[in-house]
C-alpha cells in the first residue's frame, strides 16, 4: 500500500510564475490536508479537502492560492504569481476519516519544496 | 500566536541516555495530541498520540505524558539511538473542527556518540 505521494519533490519558479503541487492520498483515504513549512518552523495548516469539496480553507491566503481535490485524480495546490515569500516546503497529508471523528493521525507525504527565484 | 509551542529548539543527548522533549499548549479545549518525528528532507512521521482523558501512554521506547493542569505535554524516548536524530513536533487538535492539527515549532534532537 503506497503512502501519500507528492510531486514534484522540488520545484523552482521565477517570481510571477505559477506553481502546481500534486498530492495523491493513500489508497482508501478521501480526506486531504495541505500544510506549509518554512525553514526552521513547524507546519502551518492551509486547507482541508474531501473529494470535490473544500471543507476548511481558513489557513490559506485569500489571494493567489487555491486547492482542489477532484473526483478523479490527485489533489492540487496551485499558487499563482509566486513571490519569494512562497518559498517553503508544502506537505500533503491524508486520513481515512473526517477530522472531526478520526483519531487525528495524519499520514504525510515527503513534501514538495518550492523555491522562488 | 501559537497555541502549541516547545520549550527548547535543540536538545543534545548522549547515545543510550533517555531523552525528554517538552511541549506547552495554551488551548484548554484541545482534546487530542500527537507527537511527530521529522527527519531531514522527509515528511512528519507519527510516533504516538494521547487523548485528553489520559495522562500517560506508552509505546515502543516512547512514552507521552500529559499534564492538563499546567497544559504540558512531554515525549520521553528511552535508550536514545542515532536513528532518533530528527525534529520532533507536538501537535494538538482543538476538537470539533475539521481543520486537522496545529503544530508547534519543533525540537531538534541531536544524538552524541
């Protein structure tokens, strides 16, 4: 059973370009979370999605950032017009049950490291 | 500010000694806590969890202690090994929400030979 798969592992973009980060949850998991981690910092919650629904996006910047989790295919975190401050590691996690009812354990991917030049 | 935090950014221990990593939280509504281990260049990995109706839970070589009176959480690692070198994060769930976990900043555990 493959774990949470994220790609690309490393992404370099110039200011103003778009970044797309993909996340395939573990098999059987329909709940996906995105977190951002700055160097020497903890993980900051961004968004929680179920298939075709955004459940909680309270941690996501209002502009330039969007996320989706379509019925088919991976979850995608999209950052438009990237700026240097977007440079970070972006982690995706999945769980088999909703956040309100599960044990809380999230299974994390290896992360996508975005560098904005 | 952060509702979950750690007392020390770095902890250095001798191989074979026991390690104690501490975490303070401020949200008394938190009902569930997890410790994660993150090795360099990798994603966080679950270590052990504890619910707020417990004060101690043991795993293999690890023990988590919860003191709700002072809102303090600790992770004890017995007989620390080189493979334990990593950053350790405590995380809390405030309950009733669907937004996953809130993480502290982490403690970097360094194992000295």
